[in-house]
């Protein structure tokens, strides 16, 4: 039965959450800084300040070996050592003061004097006396990333620094130097904000693709010539993955971060939308089986209309856009309108669900191929061309998308074609999400098992490749409930994190 039409609904992506500290960046080139104390830790702070171009005066009655070596080991700025006790006038004209004194009373006195002089103060190992804190730093200058845990776990910050450093090519520094040089010319030659954002997005894409070379004037000319003109936007179909935001690709995150408008489906997890720019519009264009849905023609028209107004449109879909995601129709609509369109693939739900079960869809010697089957056609019925013979093939793993309403017809067709009722089967709701639920059973028990599942996006996997999951489930059940052997091959599990 045709469902009533649904209209696009504007939503709002998550805004700012509470901040433990405010991340700010202080220019220090040519500015005076003061370090009180001569320990090895103070030496690191002195070198760090000088690396930002500061002129650092270190004042301490005793200097560690590290501090005595500091003046000869800074890449920028300067470090001067003064072997004496500090005086209040030492802080005059200082932009930043670091206090690294062992005695609490001495530290408090130095902090108070520095504040009276108008300096920003950091007290080593005394967060209660600090105006600012030093976090872990990723240095790809002029790209600088600061990481803070508000003092809770400095080692975690260092670990995060290492992971971020692995993602950022060293050669990006050359591209950022070029960006400084080109920025004024780009502003003069590209009039609109939308077109300039497009230029810088193309610049970022090229920098990440070719970080190991220095950009040239030819790069600037090509990037200026290759962008969308005034009034021309783009469309990107993006796969959001099955639900867990950790399964999104870097390309998907980059597309969301550059979008002006995000058109997303009901099945997209809310956590995924958090990757969108705060300034981006987010529009729910829900298409949900057997419930009111936005018409595909309306979605196409909205998508094309926004792009014609110069917007960078992301059409965000659960899983992979090319797997039962109506991608073909939306690609055709964009091309018919002359709009540039690209596709970012995603992890489809079958892959995410199989990973959660720790099973292989193509287990060697068991499954020679995998087939993805839609559970319903445009009339919400099982498609007539779903072949029972292929469903009954013992060497196939069958994954059925959106199967709830038509599962009885599909199972009947497969059994009539010779599929053994003891064939392993798994039904999963909300795959890869924190509220995932799955039932491990057989084809004979599949209908009753699916009825017991809560509402949510559902996928069913059938085939001998699922036997590994069945075996593990039965073994767990026997070990945990040895007093009562299972009466059938059905076991309910919660999620990958909590399984019975």
C-alpha cells in the first residue's frame, strides 16, 4: 500500500559542548618571556617558548645541565640565562611567565608578581596557579595542534599526539607556507565566499594527496581555474557506514566537514552528524520502509536545487550509497542537471554486522560468493525476481536488507527451492551501534526470532558461513547455563560489548 508523502525536515547538528579549557594560540615572535627556575622541566619550557620566536630570560640561582644547554639548542628565538634570584621588576614587559619553583610559597609569590606586571602565567605542576596550561603539541608549523586533557591524563594526551602526527604528512608545512603567500591573491581573484571555500577545499585535497612536494605557481593557477564558478555547486553521495561513527572513512569525514548542506536519511546515526561543520544546514529527508517517507523525486529536486545555488551538498546515506541506497537515481538526476557529482563509499551493514559476529562472509571452503538481496520492492513486497534457487545454494552467503515485512515470503521461497531448514541464520538490529541486538538461529527459527527483536534497521544473514557464530553461541550458552540445554538453535545477544 502506498505510504503518505513525507517532506524534508530541517534539523540542527550538534553545537558546542562544554569546554574544560579554552584552546587559544598566542603569537610570541619577538615578544619577551620569562622562566623562573633552572630545572630540566623549566629548560623544556624555555626551549618551547623560544621555538615560538620568544626572547626568553631564564632566572634561577641554580641551573641544570639541560638549562645550561638550552641557549645553544633552540631553533628560533633566544634563551638568556641569569644566575640569580628573581626580582619583581624582572616581569616588566613579559608576555608570558613560567614559574618552575619547588616551594609553594615561592611559587605563589612569583605568580602574583608576574600577574601584577600583566603577564600570562604558567606554574609548573601547580594547575591552581595557572592562567594557561601547556598541552601536548603536534608541530607541522605553520600547522600547530594543541591537545589538552585538563591535567587529567597527560600520558593520554601524548598518545593522542602520536596518533595525530601519524595522520598529518610532514610536507603539509610547505603547502601551508604557500597558502600564506597565496591568500591575498585568492581573495582578490575569487569574489564569493562560496567559491573561495571551494578553492581552499581543492587546495586541501591536493595538499593531502601530494604532501611530499612543494607547491608551485602552476598549482595556484590550476586550482583557481578548476573550481566551480559563481552559482555552481557540487553534490557528494557519502556512505556513513552502518552506525558506529568509528567506521566512517576519512574521505566521508572530509566531505562532511566541507559541506554547506547535509541531506540525510533516518538510518544515519546521530553521532555521524557531529562531523558536519557547525555552520552547515542539516535536512532530514527520511526514507523509511513501511512508514511515511520523502518522495525520491522531491529529494532529487532539493539536492539539485541547492547545488544550483552554489552549495556544496552532501547526500548522507547509511551504509554504502551503492548498496540499496538509490544512488543510481540521484547520480542520474545530478548529471541530467549538469551538476558535478562524486561518490564516497562506506562500510555496508553486511560488513559491519559480520565483523561484529567475528565471522567471514566468504569463509574458505564454505561460501564461494556473497549475495545482497533487498527485502522489498517499490510496492513494499518481496520482489518477484528474487530467485529461490540462488537462496537455496549451499555455497552462498545471503544477506537480506530491510527484511522484516517480507521475510515470511522469502523464507518460504528458499525452503521450497530446497534450502535446508537447519541452515544457520542471524538477524541483527542496529548493527555496530551501542544498542545492537542480534539473534543467532536457523532458517526454521528465523521468523520467530526476528519477531522478538526490537524495532530498528534490520539485516538477516543466511548460510553455512554463519555456522561459526552458531557454534560459539551454543558453546557460550552451554557453559553459562549447563543446567538447561538449549531447546533450539536460537540465542539472543545484546551487542559486541555485552554478549550472553
